[in-house]
């Protein structure tokens, strides 16, 4: 059992190493052969205050992996409502109740990277940060950027900062509300191409883009079931995940 676990971890690390486009890195924390304790890193997502930074994650692999999720925490300090600004502890369903054995270390890291783009202040790990984001989003962005520069070695100037600087403060809310709520919902549902939203969103919540998930569903020929939600068989879950991760 232990050898199967170690073989899987080794294969996952090899897959991460071969995927140069993702810019995700992972290796044994001590630089040696202990695969139960890893350090990983990924770049901050573009068009966010974290852009240009490098975020290091501490990963502990339980004996029951992959049937229990890896334990992850940020070593790099960051200002985000779902990450403790003191300890680096993370609030993310993928690392808890939403974990599945078909997921991987890489998919979990992609979910973390996506979390930086889509903070959830109503389900916080750090109440102070969440309160700032909801009450004063501009201050939140400023502090998050300052922390990215100080702790994640982000450059002082990025495309995100230049874009924010060019947007008048009072015009921002209007530019974000150009479509009616009904039209936004209609356009969103078109992206699901007849699949149930909750079914697709289970993979979106892992950090994958909606369009990529829908493409993977079509590729694997998943039944639309008249738009109703249902539980996918484990084999289909594996095929979809493999497609999303670019595995043959």
C-alpha cells in the first residue's frame, strides 16, 4: 500500500516537472527522497494583486493519500480572505470535503492559484482580510499588492497595476454592471452547453475554467441528462480529470 502511494506521488511530481507551461514546481521539502513532505510554488495569477509574485506552499502527504487530501499551507505570506495572514492556513473545499482520489497534487495547486483570482470573503479563513475586502475593496487590493511585493517578490509595476491606475475610481462599479442580471445569467448558461451547472462547477471549483471543463465533458462524451444533476461514475471522473490535466 505504501509503495503504491509513493509511486503515485513520484508520478505526480514527474507530471508537474514535465508541464513547463503551468510554471508549477514541486519537490521533496528536504531536497532528498522523502515524498511525504513537499514544497511547491506557483506564480500569482495575472490581473490580480498577486500578479508577478511567487507563492510557496508547504505540502504534507498523509499515509492514506490519495483517499485523504494533502495538507497544504502557504509558506509565503499573503493578504487573502481564504488564507490566514498569520499561519498560511487555507480554507478551500478541494482540500477538505470536496477532495476526491482522482484529484492530484497538481490539481490542488491549480485550485489554490485559482483561489487567488476568486476570493470568497463570505467563507473566510482570515476574518480581518474578509471584512476589508467587503467594506473597502480598494484598500484590500492595495494591501494585497503591498504584501505581494514584500513577501512574494512581485515587481512594483505590473499590467494589473497599470490597468487599475487608469480606471477612475467612480467609474469602476459602472463598468462592471454593463449587462443586466438576466443577460449575465443567460450568457453564463450558454457556456454550460446543456450540462447541469452544479455538475460542471464541481470541476470549476477545483480551479479549472468553465470552457475547459465543458470541452472535457464533450470529449469524454458525458451524458447531459436533460440538464439534471447526477453523480458521475469514478471512471468518467478520472477521464475528465486526465483530459483537464493534459494527460494521455
